[in-house]
C-alpha cells in the first residue's frame, strides 16, 4: 500500500472522498487545511495502480477539473490517479508549488519538471520507443472519450464569410479578426460550403500578378469568393484533364464526434480546421457552432494533463530527442528527413509565397547573413497586406521581406531550444495564433529546426 494525499481546493463545508481504491464503499471525510478557508486534504492508504475518485461536497458529487479527468463506459466523469509501488506519492500527478507546496490533487516535496539533463538525453532507444507507445495509447484512449463539443467555449464568437463577399473585403475581415481560416456560407443553399484559407489569398495574389503586375482595388473588388473558388476548381480541372470542376465534399464534424476522429480528419486531409455543425433532425439545415483546429485539441489535452505529466511520459522528453520536426542538421544523433528552408530579409516576397505553396509548407524562418533568426513568415501573414491596402500599392516581385514583416508576425514568432520539453512546446502551440516553434541555438540564435502543430500530432498519434 502507498500513502497518497488527496486535495480538494475549491471550498465547501463538508467534503468527503470516495474512490475505486476501496470499491467506492466509503465516504472518507476530508480535513480543512490549517490556515486555509478552501483547501481540504486527506491521506489514504492506496494500492498501486490506476484509481478513479471523486469528491462529495456539501451533498453534491464533484470532480476537480484541475486534475486529470476520465469518462467511464457509462459516461460518468471521475478524477484519475496513478500510484507507483516504489514511491510514497503518486509521482504521475506530482507538481510542487514554490510557496505552499499544495498541489491540485496531491502534495509532495519533490519538484517535477521537464528535464533537459544529460541523463534524460542518454535514455536508451528502447525506453524512448516504449514511452512513445505508452503515451500514444493513453492519449488515444483520452481522445476517444472526448467529443468535439468540449472544444466550444462557454462564450465567444464564431465567424463565417458569405460566398458572395468580395475577395478584397474578405481579405480585410480575416486580417482584422486575426483569422487564418474561415468557414464559407452559401446563402443560396443555406449551408456551409467550404473554407477560405490564407493559401487562397496567396494563390489569388500570385494569379493576378501573372496578368496584372500592379493590383488595383477594382480588380480585387470584382472577384467574389465564389468566383475565385470556381476559377480555382477550373484550374484544377484543366491540370487533371477533367471536363468539369470536381465536386469536393465539405469536411465537417458534429458536436458529438470523437476528438480522435476530428484530429485524424485534420491530419489525414492536411487541412487546418473543420467547421463543427449541428444539423437538424431531418438534415435540411445546419448551425455553425465552432471551428475546430489542432490548436484547440492540443489546448484540451494540455488542460487535462497539466498536473499529470508522467501519465504521458513522452511529454517530458527534450524535443531534440524525439523523431519529429524539421531540422537543419543532425540533432541528438538523428538526421531530419526533410530540408528546412530559410530566407533572408532582403529576399523577395514573391519568392516566399511560391516556396510556401510549391513546397507545401506553412512557414519560413527569416535569417540574417550569419544564419541567426530574425523572424518567421507564414501563410497566415499574407493577410497583413490588407493593412493600408499594401497589396494595391506594391508589386509582389519588388517587395522584400523586411517590408512585410510587421509586429503581428513578430508576436507570433516563438522559439525554443532542443533541450526544452515537448510539453513546453505543446503549451506554446495550444495558442491558436501560434502554429510553429523555431528551434534555435540559445547562444547564437542560429536556426536548428522548426516544430509545427502537425508535427506534434503526428508524433502523439503515430
């Protein structure tokens, strides 16, 4: 048996603990911590293994949302603890608070952190592979018990663009709302008909640039979103030899769809977001509830495993040890299978846009003459050209990168070192405005690699 201290830190008058460790047979009274008005604790002898538990607070059953939660086969939500036989506290859920050492769920005098020490870097390959397999299985089970509606915030806005809106207006809306992708509403058929992305704007500007070196307000004003989409399909049809534009099924998710399936849809189709739609019983109409993206799913994962990092052992590994990302050279004895492209601040914007599209990449690090990171230019940064109608005042083949790198893109440029833990990268990427992290040398700021949201999910889901 192992002594485990459980903590309820959300107040109440009478608080009891109940769990599977004794077959849910007892309601164990918890004691108010001296000097606190809201924190209750109780130390219990618990056998090693996984145990579910919950709290009875003033006659109402509660789970602590700050601790690891799982859903059983009957749909009931419980907290979960993993107890190791060799330690006196459940290290899978340990975290130290520097002031009070009170932890959401448990207390400990041991400080748990994502280690970047030599010991962690020298872990045998077999052990690392085992950690990856274990983490993937547990995460797969978690996402298989979570649904798309859990991503929907309690309050907020959801945006959609009418397909008859002019490209110029859509350009400005996406910039003002800081959105890289928006659902498209077909008013004639009363349905979501697709998604407008930053890549669409890149293609529009490059296509118009071919026939009109200097873009004008009128030219973008005349092109509606629906006209652009139809023209894009025609171009694809010409390339493929088809006589008519292809009919593409609009990928979407229902509110009850498993997060596992939503994530796989995004990864397998190489898309950044899907609309979450609630359809009427007869299927004649649908309501847009949310736009689901990988960042939202990652935020959901981080929120549930924040205080139980050892439950997913891979997240404590330094990113330089893990088989993911794109690298400029061998890191940790491993060579990258992809080449990391970079540009200089004096390179042309048109070159950057072509690299993004032709290379099927989402971003390019901008470096100085010594290879040190200056900034990152991504597909979504194309919407910054809407500010002050920059796209109408300059030629794409004459603008250089220093002219288009603004404060907005700099705010989204996040960096790390190859010794930072995967979990730290996951927390950074759970911000929907951040879609990649550049790995740099901490001394020279030389670019060593880049890790994207898609890289993280491909690693975690295999």
